[in-house]
C-alpha cells in the first residue's frame, strides 16, 4: 500500500523548506573574487550578493603567516574592494571568505582557482616587485662582468689599451654598448637567434682581433669603431644566452632586461675605471708605457682569445 496523501504533502513541505533554507544560507554561483598585485600593493574585488556584501569585511588575507588588514571600499551594490600593502619579504598569498559555503572562483595572475566555500585558497607565490627585480638584475648584470665575465673583461681591456686618450676609448665603448644592447633585446624577444656554437667562438675571436690591432697601431682607425660595433652585436647574444639561463620574470620582463643591461654597463665601466686608476693614471705619460705595458698585455690577451677560439670550436 502507498503512503497516505497527508504524509506525502508533509514530506514535500519539509523538502521545500530545506531547499529554501539552503538558498538563504549558501552563495550558489553568485560569488567571484579577482586578485591583482602591483609592486607593493594588492587589490581584491569581490562580486557577491548584496546580503553577503554587508558582512564581507570578515575576509582573511594572508601573506605567509602575516595577516593583512585591508582597506575596504564598496564599489556597487554587489561589489566590494579590498586594498592594502604587501608585507616586506611576503610569503605566499592565501585567501579565505568564511561566509561562503559553495564553490566559487578566485582569479589570480597565474589563472583561476576554485575555492570550496569557506576553505582557504591554495597558496600563490607572489611575483617579485619592480624594486626587487631592479636590485636582482642590476646585480646579475654587474657580476656577469665582474668577476664572472673574464672574456668580456679582456675585450673591454683590449678597447682600453688602444690609446691613452679618452676620445678613442669613448668612441669604442659607445659603439660596443649600443650594439650589444640591440642584440640583447632582439635575442630575448626572439627576433634574432644564432647558435652559441657560432656566437661563443666569434666572441673569443673578437678578443684576439682588438688585441692584435693594439699591437699594430696606436691610433683609432675609422673602421675599428664599425668592427667594435659588429663585435658588440656578438657579445649581446652572449649576454642573452646567460640571461636565458637566469630567466626573466614575465610580469617584469622589460624592467629585468633593461636593468640587466645597465648592470653590464656598470661592470664594464668598473673594468675601465680600475685599469685607469691602477695603470694609465700613473704610467701613460711614460715613454715606455706602450712598449712595456700595452704591447705585452695586448699580446697576452690576443693569445688567450686565440686559445678560447680553438677551444670553443672543438
């Protein structure tokens, strides 16, 4: 026998009350959260129902173990914005919205997370700030020359040894700087690509060339600036190879690229300044300066360049 009609009506009424109560208590598909980071600041926009919006200030924002107390602004009847400072040396970002009981979307710079109701989101590692990127890649560019870039150091010294006058040096350094800046950028953006098997021996050969020319002449010939520019293009590709291994942050790609290049320039200037203070300042006016310093030093640089060329070809 079937159940009495009265019992069926009662069960249906109870079921209806449960559904209504659930709809009141749960945010079913109405909540969306988007997060963005700008250097040392964060911004979180929450789109939810007007009823939940009134109580939305109880959110939990953490960077590692540090909880952030945000500024709260209501933008519209269903949108609220949280803004604040990212703590120094911040840990991974996490988010929790204890008023929500159903799954909702959390949009982060690296994609979308689905958060189960009042649970805490998965940790998100913050992209580095612009200041942190500047510090890091400035140091990486400088240390790529001093003390790690022995081949680039010898090339710069080869430029320095040509003449005791500043004009020839500045002409060469300027041409070299412009050239390697061009190919560093083009290579990192994927516009130019040449195998290291070609670039690395060519860099070594460029070192030998400028050193040999130092022995053969004391003046800046018109073609030397053009040749130094061509060699600078090669060295820029070498810098790009190192930079690829280090990696560039996607969010700060151009900042890191420019800062690395500035670090390289500072390293080269440090090499020139050191050579001037230790050698040229004291001895460039001596009649034996070229015979006793420039020629032997250039010969050793040339021999090293030839050795590296053969070694890298093999």
